[in-house]
């Protein structure tokens, strides 16, 4: 059975977000905190179309399909679950409302060179 390199996928997700002008992306290593994923990404996008562009690029890059996608661009929030990587894209207002950094902020942050 082939092992998936979730760290590489997570880093690539952050690069995709950056390439599509997303901002304030944070990558957390949550392997010591939870059993449902290895990495969580929280990022801000400024509009629904930008959110859709980020998702389209991410979904087109890997053979591995997401387990599921939740939310929608019109609601200002989308979660893409790649099993070992969970990506949360928010508009600024919705990110400020949910404050996921409070939940995952004690996890190790992974620094990525963009």
C-alpha cells in the first residue's frame, strides 16, 4: 500500500492559496492533537470567485480526491478534506467569526517557503 505524503500536499495547498492571492494562510501540524487528520490549513480569500479558483486549482493537482467538500463560496467558507490535510478557506468576516486559530493555535505551525 502506497503511503501518502500529506505534508507535501499541505505545503502545496498553501502554495496554491498564495498563487491565487489568498492570504494569511496558516499550516498546523495536528498529528499529536487529533486522529482525524495530520495537517490543518486556515486561509483567507476575499471573494467567492477567488475561493472557487483556489479550490479548482487544488482539486486539479492531485490524483487523490477529497473525502468530502463542505460549505460553499456564497456562504464565505469551504472545507476541503483530503483525509490527511483539511483546508479551511474563509472570507475575512467568516474567518473572524469562527476563529479556528483559537482551536488549533496550540498546534505546531509549519513554516513554508513560498
